[in-house]
């Protein structure tokens, strides 16, 4: 009987279950969408029970579609979005709705901790900036604004820790996720009581389950979870990881010289290092999926989600020609406007910003000459400019890589991939043969936990295929350089007025 590995990917809106062979071939995929609610401006939530039910439905469907027997699955792991908060209550029920990583309700706390000097005092151990969507900020918000809920919290989970808990009944904090939460000493990979006390949430020390790594076996499928998912009770469940780690693992980012960018809802730009990179403009160091490495990251929610919003709200009735898919049609529309003629600038801050906590998305430079195609191209460009601002910070502390590996929704667009190469002026590599990189990274973690491969290098050699690079066009790069300078100047000018805007 052939052996398979199951990866569950819990993004901000979409849940996916994918089955893989031991060679990394994707043999089945099922997905579900969860409804996101915004009860107040800047809040983004979803029902935790529905989220669990949709995970179960995805697993049942992929098993039914592939007709693979549950006993053929050697292991399972979960990845998902980082930050946010999935609070489990002392009554063994969700303590609140799941909060995803685009939530901005707690934006005042990072500002407060910076002004009061608390961040500076803790930075040597935190190795990162505070963000509004981190568990640390959200717990502080609950303590101040909803003490009743705060007092009922048993576990402060990330999304992957929550789903794994429902699969196994075992509570753990997986290292890659908890190290991006603002709750732990990242430098030493531990929980420090005095740090939480300094942040005004000393009680949170009891809300953080013990820390484990991505490829460790952290339990098995319970009888109850087997009944809901169709999996075999006793199937090993690995720790799993933050989806940006999972995509990086699936792109064979296993050495410090490797570099990748992931453009989904967020733009995530990263490399790995044996030591944290501190005392610089770099915003985030976290523990990587491979023990002994830190993930050096620059990111913001300024990615391909902006294009999705523009499509839904500015092109709701756009119909592609017969036989052509919508996104390919939109690529052609945007490509129909030359780079020199697109003098509209888009700031991709619909769901947050890497510039200012209150920055808003904007089109700059519109005239009656411009068409929807101009707006569309400006969105593609704006997302890449935002990514470049992050990548430039990362490259200020290391040598340029030979190429940048790219994943996320934007990697499915040849037009967008070429634009990344031209604007970044570096070759772009993508992974071939697999669409769901997050789930593939999970499958690799499950393979390690099951003892199939000894480490991620061996798993990558067996399961990952890197396509030939896409090289930058020097003529196009020459057009983009002054445009990026103008984009940066616009952002700097608007940074001076965002404080006048309310959330």
C-alpha cells in the first residue's frame, strides 16, 4: 500500500487540505472558505467552531475524492496564518471568536509600549517589534476592554495550535508561531514571567502552553476527531508551523544564503540565520521551523489581497473572453498599459500598512485620462513596491541572494512574477508541480515526525522541485527605478497626516 502525508493549511479566509506522496506529488486537494466578520472598523473575526468544522469537512472531502484509505496516511500537520488569537476557554469551549492577522483593534498598545520605553527594555529578548495583531497586543486589549473574556481564557492559541488541539486534545505552542506572538523570549526560546509582567499581562504566563517544534509528534488523532474527519484514530500529528515557515520549507529554504518572498494576503519576505538580527531596522526575528535557526522577516498585510478587493469592488462584472480565466484576463488588461504610461500610484494598505499604523489604501495621480486598466496595473506595481521596501531592509544586513524564491497567489501570475524580477532586479524562482506550498511544508513536517526523512534537507531533496528562474529585464528595471522612488516619496509625505485619521 502506498503511503501519503496530509497537510492542512488555515489561511485568513480559506482552509485547504492536501494529500501528498512521499515524493511531494499533490494527489488531492479540498478547500472551504470561512466567513470573516468586521463588527467594528479594524476588527476581523471568525467563528472558531465553524472553522473547526470546515477543517473536518476539507479532510473528509479530500479522502473521498482521492479514495485513499485513512490507514495509508502516515502523518498530518497543520500550518496557518500567524499572529491573531484563538482563545480557548476554561469551560472547554472557545472563549471568543477567532481573531485573524489583519485585526487592528489593539493598535494603541504597540505605540504605548514604545513611548513608555517598555519595548526598548525588552527588545534584547523579544528580537522583534510589537504589532497590533500579535497575541500580546490582543491579550492586553482584552484585559483593558473585555476583562470578562480575558478572565475565562485557558489557552492563548494561534490558529494552528487551536486546530491541532482539536485533532489531538493536546495543548502546545508550536515554536514558529509563538515566537511571533510578542509573548516569549525569542532569543532563548522560552517564556519569561517578568516580560509579561512588564507588559501588564502577568496572568498570560499560564495561558501559554509549552513550546515544541514543527516536526515533533505532538499527539495523535483522537477517536472523536477521527469520527469528524474520517482519519484513522492514532494517526501521528506533527507540530506544524506558521504558514510563512511552511512555504519557505516547501521552497527548500534550508540555508542562510536562501531568500524568499511570499505574496498572499500578506507580503512576507525572509531568510534564515543562526543568530537573530537585532539593532537594525529589521522588524521581526522568530524561531524557524528548523531548530537552531531564526527566521529574519519583514512583512505587512499589503499583498495580493489588495488585488482581490479591487477585482471584487472595481471589476465585479468583468467577464473574460471564452476559454480564458479571469485572473489571466486581468493580467492581460494590466499588461496592456505600458510601464511608462502608468503614472498612477497605488498604496496597498487596504488591510494594514508597513508604513504607519493608521495608513489607508490610496490611488495617487488619477486624471480623466486613466482607465480601469491603469488602476489595475498600479495595484500590481504597488504590491511589488511594498515588498521591495521590505526586501531592501533585509538586504541591508546581508548579501544579495543569487535568486529570490517566490510563493503565494502572485506566483501564479507570470506577468506579476516578471514584474517582481524587474522591480527587484533579481532572478525569481518558483516551485513547480505543486500549488499548495503551505500544505506541502506541512507534509514535510509530518514526514519527519513519522521518521520517513531524517531532516528537512532530506525531505526537500525528495519532495521539492524548483523551476528555472525568471530573469529581470534591464530595460524595464530602468523604468521602474524612478517610479519606486516616487512611490517611496508619496508614502513619506502621507506618513505625516495619517494620525489625523481614525481607525
